[in-house]
C-alpha cells in the first residue's frame, strides 16, 4: 500500500520523539510505500488534488537502555514527483499546530480527495475540532469551563475560585497557558495582553489540584484507547506538557478514563477523528488533540508496545 504523510519539514522532526516518524517507520516495516509532502506542496487542478510527493526510506530508532537513539542520517529521500493524492491508499495529515488560515485551506483541499483514499484525520473533522473548544461537546466530563474575551467575566470566574487556568484557543504544547490568581497584581494586565484588549476569546477552566500529579495523555484509535502516559510538571512549572519540560511516566487507563473515552468516542467517530490524543487531569477531560497528537514514542518506551504498528495496521484494514 501507499501511505502519504503531510508533515512539517522532515529535517525539523525529532525521530526519537515524533509520532509521525514512528508511524512512518511502522508503515515501512509492514512493507508499505512511504511518501512525504508538505501542505504548501499541494495543488488542485481539474478538480483533483495533487501533491509533490517524495519517497522516503527511514533507519528506525533503536532502544538503548531507557531511551531511543537514532542515527545521524535517519532518513533518505528519493526523487519527488507531482502525483494525484488519489494514487495513495491513505493520507495522514500530520502538520503540527497552530491551526492557521492556510492550515484550514489545506483541509478544504484535502476534502476533495475521493473516498477511495482514507484521510486521517478527516478534513471536515479537523475543520470542526478546535483542540480547546471541542471538549465543550462533552460537558459531563470536563471541569467548569468558560470561553470569553470579556475581562469582567474572567475576573469574576477567577474571584469565585481563587485560581483558574487560562488557555489561548490556538495554543499548542502548553504555549500561552497561564495560572491566574485573584491576588496577582498583574492579573488585569495579563488579561489585556491575552485577550488583545478584549478582541480575542480565551478558555478559562477551574484549576484542578490534581494537575500537580500529572496531565495524562490517552491515545485513541477509532474511539478506543490504545495507550497512555502521564506528563508531570517539573521544578516551578505548573504545566506538564513535554514541550515545556514535563517529565513522562508510565500510567494506567482507569475505569474513569474508560468512561471519558466512551463519552467522546461516538462524536469523534462521527467527525472522522480517528487518531486522537485526549488530555485528562484527575477525573476530567481538559483537551482533545486532533491535528498531530504526540506521545507514541514515549508510550512505546514506557509500556513496551508499538502504537505506530497498531495505527498502521488499522489503516491498512480500513483501505484493504
């Protein structure tokens, strides 16, 4: 089979951390062709989506004690060509956030690919699912949450709880997330900056003390949990995101986690969001990551599994 991955420049990917690389390695190991492209290399002509596709061969990472290692020249690219994406059996949209206007244009282009080629995740699902706002579809399993750009509303929310978490709607990897306290003398200024003087809405969630014990990432495939890890804040940092230095640890999927997964699964499947990362703190869902969820490498290392293989085998079954 032929798999096309729409990714950021491959030279910028970290092979010992990146989930896209893990999936590309798994596809190669299964005997599939692996092709890569970037979203600015897509073209529509005569109603058909074309991409400048490059074949890639990877030298897989290896386990060295308690970490992955990669050779310096871990990938080789062949000669590229402009091809219809309908030639591919599956296209995996793995461009990292933020979700910009060009990103949304790309999803609209990918929506023109015929159903004979599976696109993961579905373009219209990506258009619909802001990774912060999408969680609002599941009020029974999220913490108390508001979305607003009104400073007075935010100040009232913080005052009622003494502390809250502020999240930019377009953020990624913990960027721009703030811990707000009513007694902070900078609070008004922080809100003016974050809302761009009441021009940009934000998400506010009640602060969950369980965050100090970690922020759990659960990977869902077709609505079913297939692996999890815990991301624990380090030092004075309140965020557990790996991108800001969070320490990873093995964890289990609890009955409450299963309940949350079962709550969100029907909507995810209806929206064609096949490969998803749920973020949980304590007993609550806080975010639904759909653009390019990460965590495969860390879960594989901690739990001695191969989630990349699980994902690729599932895709192959869908298109066979």
